[in-house]
């Protein structure tokens, strides 16, 4: 899951532009800045600006129109998937209480750099029962969050700790959805049959208020989790669909 600490300039640019689209600064049908304007805004070369826009084109967020510009063509899917906005945060106002069981947590060295890695079962508790809904793996740069390995996350929210103790405010996630056949041990942890179907998996990164990656995430969901997806359909400039 851990990537190299070097991130190309065009990736940083695409992340910032994506953030502006996500927050609605650029709405469906709006033109984003031209390559020349991006060069001026970011102080970079034309090729780098073009690569940044290429990333958004490949994701389907924008569409180039020859001789006219590049336009936002699709609002990203908005979804309510447990954990992506903070599991504890997502349960506010509901009858269930969040519950977590830490499977493993501690420092690990990858490519000569120390990371904090934590694997937890996440779920809900009512007076009658506890139900685990996901198995979450988080990997974070230990140098940015000193002492995080000493915190007991059995009954504490990771994102609340980041906000209060490290002044880091998670703002968005960038994830992919796929499926995974759980191992027998993982199936047992989630209360799934050993010969059950593949489970939905989300994998990606969380970013802070400065659009800097703060967490690499993998979440495997129990089959009892229901996903609610909402999409927006927008007309392209010129009436094309």
C-alpha cells in the first residue's frame, strides 16, 4: 500500500484541481483554467500542466473540446460508505454506538521509513448485540504523527485524534471499489461463511486540509453492509450528453 514519498508535480496539480471540482468551485459545464493559465497559477511548464489535466480527463471529471477548452463533465459519485468520512463521525445522531477491536497496531519499516500500521474490526453496538461491519487497515507516516503508536484506538476515533492532537483535518478521500475473496481467518472475523461470496473492498488515500495524503486505507466490508450511491448527470457544453 505504501508508495514512494516522491510525488510528481503534475500529480499535486491534479489533486488540487480535483479538490476544486469536488468542492464545487468548478461546476458541471464550467471551463477549468487553460494550460497557459495553469502554468501561471502553478509556476510550471506546459507539459506538466497538460499531464495534470490528462489525469482528470482519464478519470472522467473533465472533457476537452477542441478549440473551446476543457470543461467539467461529471460530478464525482457521492457515497455514504462507512469509514470514508470517519466511522465514528458517520454514526452521529444514530442509535448505534461505534465499536472497534484492534487486531494489530504498531510501527513498521518499509523502504527504510517508519509507518504506523493498524488493522481494526469496525462496527456498531446496541444494548442487544455488537455487529462488526468492516476490517480496516490504515497506514500512516509515523514521523508526521509522533506517538500515535501509543494511543489506544479500541474506543477512540482516529480522525478525532488527528484533529485534536495533531491539528490535521481529514477533508477528502480518493478510493477505488473492487471485490476480494476473504481468507478463512478474515471471513471468520467478519462473521462470513467460509464459502461465501467475494466482499466489497475500498482502497485508496485520505487527504488533509492542505490536500496532503495522511492515510492509506484498505477496507473490506461484511456482506451485510448496504451501499448508497448518488450520482449527478450533467449536460456537456453545447447540449451533448
